[in-house]
């Protein structure tokens, strides 16, 4: 995700606050892979990792729909 995209306002609600979900890749918590970047206010998804496990992606979408749907 580019810096311009990270600081851009949400096209749905205009908020600039975002939440980044990361998956830690080792026991030392030194390496992580970005899974999702979403708007903190409305849940709009700015970025979804294309390599995310399909079950994880389904679980995330169900969670977002429950909270924001």
C-alpha cells in the first residue's frame, strides 16, 4: 500500500483513521505480513492481501459484515 493511499480519507465516510491487521510470521514477532487495512469508522477495506488463506478471508468478511452490516 502506498503512502498516498494510507493517508487518503475514506471514500465512504471521509475518516482518515485506519486499522491495520497483520499476521506475525515468527515467534520473535519481528516479521509480519499485512492482511487487511480498513477504515476505523465504517469498515471500508482499503487493502486485502491476495495471498490470505480463503478461510481467514471468509472469517474476516463475516466479522466485518456482523459489526458494520
